[in-house]
C-alpha cells in the first residue's frame, strides 16, 4: 500500500504562483473558486495573502497555462511561477 501512495504522489505537481495583487483576505476564496472550477480539478489550492503566493498541487494533466489563464481572467496579476522539479 505504501508503494501505491508513493507512486501517486510522484505524479502530483506543485506549481506556485506569485500574485502581486493578492492583498485582501476575500481574494483567497475567489482564487479557490476560480481554480477548483478547472477540469481536471486541482488537488489543493493554498493562497497566502502574507506571502502573495498561491500554491497549487495538481495532476500533470492540468496545465500550468490553464491555471495562469484562469487567474489572469479572474483579475489576478502573476509576477512569477515556481515549478517543482
């Protein structure tokens, strides 16, 4: 069973977006709603108004460009992206 869990987690990507205008607590829920509406749905979305980073854990089938487009369309400004290696 442990091997199966490690196989699944090995295929999960973590992409972190620096959002310059993430400065209001209500934006957290807006970001979560926006990203959880994507298909395939992200595994987790963790916005932080303190750091202005949005951490997204997702399957490889959810393209970074789809997340970027959704955030931009919702009015968020992405300054940087950090990808897991």
